[in-house]
C-alpha cells in the first residue's frame, strides 16, 4: 500500500480581520483573534464513528510535516503555538530552545477532542484543588495560587484507542462444597458426650472451556511524558466529543506526537483486559471455588483510532523534584504530584499523640474515682 503524500498544514490560521495568528477558543468550534476579536467557525467533521483495521493501520494513514521541538531533558516532542518564540517544556518545565525546532514527518491523528475547559476555568480548578490538599507546604499553595493563565500550558496528548474481540481457552479445576455430618465424642465433667456437626469439604473437578469478550474504547496513552498512572486518573474521557482531526483545533495550543507506537500500545491495552478475562473465566467455571491453571487469549478483528485528548498542565520544580499538575480539559478532573510538608505532618502527629495522652489521663482518673467510690 502506498503512503499518502504529506498534507499541507491548514493555511487559514491567520485572522481575516487583522492578519494576526488566531487561536482555537476552548469550549467552542471556532477560531478567535486575540487582537481584534474576529471569529471564524471551524467546519470540522463531527462524525467520529469510523475506525481502522489494526493490521494494516500505519500503511493507510496520512503523514504530515510538523514543526516540533524535542525536550533534551525529558524526551517529549511537542509542537508549539505559532506565535510562541520562547517556551518551557510543559512536562518537565525546562527551557526549550524554540529556534532549534525541526520539521518532522509524523502520522496525522484521526480524531481530536477539542478543549472544553478554558485557561480561566483551569486556573480556578487548580486553586480549588490546592485549597483541598492536606499537608501541603504553605509556600506551595501560595505558588499554585500565583499560577497565571499564561503559565498554564494547554497540550493535546496522543492516545491510541482500540476495539477488540478476545477469545480465551482455559483449563483448571472447579471446586464444589459439600457437607458431611461428623460425630465426635468428648469427655465433659467425667461423662462421655457425643456431638454431631456439619463439616464442609470441597469436591474438585477438572474443567476446560472457552470465553469470548468484546472490548470497546480501550485507551492507552502514546506518550511517556505523562505517567500511565496519571493518564488513568484523568479517565474517563467523553469520547462522544471526538471530531475529525483538524489543525485548527490545535491553533494556540501545544500538541505532542506519539512516542509509544500502535503495536507497543496494543500490548499495554491487552494487559488492561486481563482482569475482565479472568473474571469471565471464573464465571464460566462456576462452582464455589475456582482454580485456574492457564488462560490462552487471542485477539482478533481489532480496530484502532489515533486520538489527541486535551489537558492543561503546570509542571514545577520543588526542592529539586519535578511535579506535574494536570487537568482533564474535557471534564475538569484535576490530578497531580505534590510535595508534603514535614512540619505539618509532624505537628499533626504530635496533636494526635496529645489527644491520646489527655484521653488516657482522663480514663485513668475516672477509674480511680470509681474505685474510691467502692
Ligand atoms: Zn484579528
Ligand atoms: Zn521536558
């Protein structure tokens, strides 16, 4: 199968009114000029039902040339908004040398969820989150409250999304309980007493079988820049908001390109099916206990889509350690690494000890009063 020629990035990213660079306006389907306020509608394809066969996927997808910058510290590869001339890496906060960007041929995403949460709302979400975290150093809370909307970085993160059928053959043993009346004799006060009680036993039978499941929208982050755990906390994503990829939704935002390819990510997706398959096997075996010897799973009719999903990021260093604050820019879900205040934790522990000591003394006094009254 032949490769499609690289497509030319959208040429309508300049304001029709004043010629300045325009940016996508979060929560809408339009571009807005930050200078004269002129707006232009984005007529994107809202049909997001099309999926692609996994087997011949990369061969059929379109390549695009993008100006991208590698971060030498954390290895992320991001595109920058048109007007940006100096920037910090959204993932590790180290300075990026913008004029060292280079054009890289990469695969065009199939779909995108355009930003819903804008930078003002993101700033409020971070502040609210900071006001609720326990044992945070006071200067950290102060610092989060000082984050300006300009310091928040809107980034589209690459994800692979799979639909797949699993077929699993298994072997093992099924355990069924049965009860036996057992009689015992024992000596109580010099007399022999006979007791009957019901004792549980398990009858094991060898079993084998076959279960089939269907998995829809298994999402795997294609970027190691956000730890897998962080990506999982950001879930769920409302995939009904996906629209056909269009460069204009990225105008004014950063986007990262995948660094985990479709094949590697499918191995991660398969791991995420293991629990469901295990539970299906347990159900299929039935009985009171199940002992599974082996499960052999094959996946077939796998479909794939390459997505860009929006997050707001604020990465910062604290005492030489890197922390990332992340918002799902679709649902507003906030997550993040944060330092703990040793002083606050120590004070809290001392406070608990003090309460315990007071409680202990009071109980002692009460008991003494009680014994005097005797
Ligand atoms: Zn304008
Ligand atoms: Zn970096």
